[in-house]
């Protein structure tokens, strides 16, 4: 009996870590100002996603990985991003509150996972803000002939490891300026964002139309023997022809083969990161159940069309092997004799950077606000101004991002940001599954005798209950846990065993086939379980396969990142856990709620089911 107290203490800790947020029935009310429309959300999503990468990424990927088939690379990347976007859209329709993946995890899987999701989001947004600010500064400095860089390099050089070559005061000042704009009010900042986004889209439309007018379809039909002559002509030396042929593939629409197109899609995937900022606006949208799903889907569609159009125009204007990887659009316009168009490209690039910077800064204080309001971070961060804006969180996050932009070399931190984003996508996809298969308020399991666990799983696969029960929900949870473990094994194996796979090693193929088979079996087990009958204005189709596919792809992409990025990420998470276990776990708002409070019900339902025993409660199966 001496061991019982410690066991009870462990159960108490586990219960604390897994406590879920209860959203009251009147959750549509908010201390923030509900003033955003669907158009505001679309502009926010497009501005955040369609950053300066559209002016650089297409040339780099087309030349080194995909060739003209970069248009297919962007299509594949858009479809993969849409998997995560659909999951965010459903939660945005169900839970119209600020918090994005943090909130979705809190109401579904519990407090610890919610803190991990929120801490990851903060990592992504703060590094994203600082890196975009430095890119804005560098682009503007380029237009000035690099005068700022030379001056700061001469009089304020820094040589410490991890720091930038010189402090970027312009980038830091820009972040502080935009933080002040955001703290002034959400409506005013979104109006500025809409203006810059419209200018950016107009410039990209000009680029696309110009490319189709001046383009030549023969650039998509180059033969392999065209490449050496063209490369030698550019180099001015026929002897280099043999050395350059293999570097440019075999010509045609897919010069590097379908594997090159897939490699390009992997690089293009990160061009669609940013739409999730829409999900943080749940308490500032007039009609969140309708506007958030539409905003996410429309912004992804517009971004895909922009990337598709620009990459098609670029590869039509000039052969893919001649593209400039640093500034492809000005070089392409010069190639076709429209060198004056580079001024429009420069203006569009600054507009894109401005909207991308606003898109990174806008959700960051809303995550801080949501976590502080729930007690997981320090309470002053939840202070709201008289204009119904999270002013303290906005200023604090802006100052932190400004310090990063001022002092640090951010190139090494971008991969760490990708880990946080991809993990957030995976958490939301898993939460959608758990939510859709959760038991109904009055559902009960049909009593059974003592049976082995394997037989119980087999019974749920062959003859599942007609509607969700606690046991069927637990089956889904365990199957999802198994999928997570198998996906980790698959991701690690596909990354470390890539040379063996290319060589056709039987052991490598079998080692990957077994996790894939296990994932398929778990997916079928989940598919056989009954779904909740609750409906929302938007719901992810093809459950459970689309969320599971999203989790698998995100995990593979995470496994491709460097060990150094993972080490820095673990240090960031260790800092977060110190804050959570030192402060958040004791100050959580959920710890002060009475135990008998009603469990979370998705907002938006016309009539909530009453507790068991009341007249509106349907009978459980078998009763």
C-alpha cells in the first residue's frame, strides 16, 4: 500500500496535463473587436503567404530541380498545403476563438499539447517576422546601392558567433513601426495590408500577362542536344559544353524527370506557409464559422494561381537553364527586351515583403493573448486596449522580433521555424480526427465481459457500433497514436535509407513497406468507426485519409531538416517547458474551474444535448 500515494500522484499529474479547455456556449462574445470580413481574411492570408519568395523561389527551383515542370511542383505543393488548410478550416468553423492550433489542441487533446502547439507557433512567427524584416531591409538597401550595409559594416561590425555581420537598425525600426500600427487597431492594420496586397497581386498579374505575351512555348520543348550549344554560347567557350549538359537534365518539360518535379514540390511547399494566420482571428471576425473556412481556402487558391502564373511566365520567357537564381524576374524581362519592367518588379517585391511582414506579426500577439488569458503565460500579456486590441502582447512580441532582427544571423534559425510550423499542422490534423470521432454526450458502451484487447480491436474493425461511444473514441485515439509512431519510423527510414532505396535494396524496401502497411491498417480501423453526427459549416472530406496523409507528409518534411535545427528546436522547447511547469501549470484557468462543469461543445450548434437522464437525450445502444 506504500506505493499507492505515488501512483495517485502520477495519475493526478497526468490528469492535469491532459485537462481540456471548456468553451462556454456563448463563446461568440469576445473582448476583442469583431470587425473583419471575409475579404479582410483573404487579404491577410494572401499577403502572409505570397511573400517575396514568389519573386525568387520560382527561378531557383526551376533552374536546379524542376525546369518548366515547376508549374506541376507548385500544384503538388498546393495540394499538400490544402490538406492542412482543410483541417484548419474545419476547426475555424467549429471554434470561433483566438488561438489557432493552440486552441484547437487545447479543446481536443489537452493542456500540455496545447502549450507545445502555442510555443511552436510563437517560435514560427517571431523568427518569421525577424527574417522577413531583414529581407525587407536588404531589398531596400539593394535599391540604394548597398549604402546602408557598407556604412553599418564599417562603423558597427559584429564578429561574434551567431550574430549578424552588423546590426540591422532599419529592420528593427520597421518591426517596431508595424507593431505600433498593429497595436493601434485591427481594422486599421488590415486596411494597410489590403492596400499592399492589392499592389502585390497587380504586379504579379502584370508579370504573368507579360510572360504569356513575350514567352515562347519552345522553351518548354528544348531537346537535350540544345542544352550544350546554348550553355556553351552563354559561357563563350565550346569546351564547357560537356561539363554543363548533365547539370541541366535532358531538356523538355521535365528535364530532371518526375523525381526532380517532386524535389521541386518539396521546396515549393514552404511557399504556402502562412495561411494559418487566418485561424488566429477567430475573435475578430464578424461571421467566423463562414469567413474563416472561406478565407483559408480562397487564399490558398489565389496563392497557387499566382505561383503558377509567375513560374509559367518565367519559364516561357527564357530557357530554364539561363534563369538567374537570385533575381530571376528582372533577368527574364531583360532577356526579352523589357528591362524597364524591373522597376515594377522591385515595387512588387517591397509590397510582398510588407504584407508578409504584417502577416507574420499579426497572429503572434493573438497567440500570446490566448495563452496568457488561459493562464499558461504571464497574465499582463492578456491586457486589451480601449480599441479592443491585445496591445501588451503586440508590443512585447514586436520588441522581441525587433531585437532578433537587429542582432542575430537568422539563416540558421529558419529551419527551426519550419519544424514548429509542420508540427502545428500535424497537431491540427490529428485533432480533427479526434474531434470527429469523439463520443456523443450521452453515448455509452455496450457492456461486454472480459475479452482480450486484440479481440476488442477486431470487433471494432469488423462490427463497429452504430454511433460513437467512449470505446470507439478510445480505439481511434490508440490507432492515431500508432500512426504517429509508424510515421516517425517511416520518416526516419526514408531519410536515412535513401541511398539504399535508390540502389533497390530489398531490406530497405521491406523496412519502409512495413510502416506503410501498419499506417494503412490503422487508417482502415479509424475509417470503420462511427463519426459524430454534429455538423459544422465546413467539414474535412474523406476522413480519416486526408488528415492522416497530411500528418505523414509533414513528418517526412520534418525528418529532412538538419540535426542542428532539431537541436536548436529542442533547446527552445526546453525553455518553454520551464515556463509551463514553473508558471503555467499552476496558473491555468482550467485548474480553477469546477470539475462538474460541462465538457466542451463546439460552438454554433443550435441546441446542445442535455445531460443523460433528461428527456432530449437519446438512449444508448443496447439499452
